[in-house]
């Protein structure tokens, strides 16, 4: 069984929208949409396989480990089920599942090896949506969902050396900037994404500068910056 590539993409869009349309932690359909659009742009610039990149980008958060008890195999499993259903070739399915399995940030001290150009493109597109103004909004949305403090000057950022340690972190959202978001610019795989990341990274630095300025304006608040 085989299917026209455009039709597969169309059906996959509908499938993801149905599953993630009202997700409230910043991992919703519109996050996927932005990653998909960024991935298309980067793939064209980097001359990657556009069909494979689009399918992987659309399915990259279909079952995020953060919402499946830390199971980072949930996403690839669900993606495989869907791609088999719509008749995608096994070689492409395996490649897409490999990308989804390896795309996530798993701690500052955890090295992730993305082996293919397509994987690098999708990972970069996902990471771009984690930084800048949208990245800031998503960070606080997720932090609120997890019941985390905005900031606590007595809890320091931590360099997580394992995926388990990163998964179990309960630090304030501001710490997440130092534990992940500010690291992403230098972790981009492609030249195109590195260029795109520069302005977004600078905006996060500006935001943090303003955050700590306001934090320290009032007497009685601990005058201590990370």
C-alpha cells in the first residue's frame, strides 16, 4: 500500500490537530505548526529531504515523554502506528521514528547524537520554538502547568548530567533558562538555524536582564541574581 506524499502530509496534519488541538502546556498544534514551518524553511536551505522532514516535524510531539510518565519511546511508537496506517514505506518510518526518539533535550550534560541531516533540521526547528519570545511564553506556560515557581533565589540552576535527573527536576521556570534555553543557540546543528537563533537568544537575555531589574527594585526582596 502506498499513498501520495501530499495526501500523507494532509492526513497527518489533520491527525495531529485532532490529537493536540487543545493541548494547554505549549506543546499544542500551533507549536507543531511553527516547528513544521521552520523545518520546511531550514530543509530548503540545507537541501534536506522535504517530505521526511515534514512528516517528522508534524509527528515530533505526538506523544511527548513529558506527558507519558517519562517514556521517550511513546512518541516513536504512536508515530509508527500512524505512518503504517497511511501506508508510508518502512525505510521512511524507521527514519522518522529515529528522529522523534532523539530530538528532545535531555539535560545539559547529556549528549544527543542526531545522525542525519533531516534529524538535525527537525531538531533545530523544534529548538527554535523553545527560544525567543515564543519560547519564553511556552516556558512559563509549562511551568505553570507543572506547578513550578516563577523564580526562587534560593534554588540554583542545575547542570543535569542524566536524562533521569533532568526528568525529575522541579526547579523554578527562570532556572530553566540557564539549564536549557540559553544553551540552545550553540547547540543548533545547521548554519541556517544558528543564524535564526541569534536574535531570539538576544531577546531572552534582554528579558532576563529586565526580569532581575524588576525583581531587585523593591526592598525586602532578596537581592540575588543567578
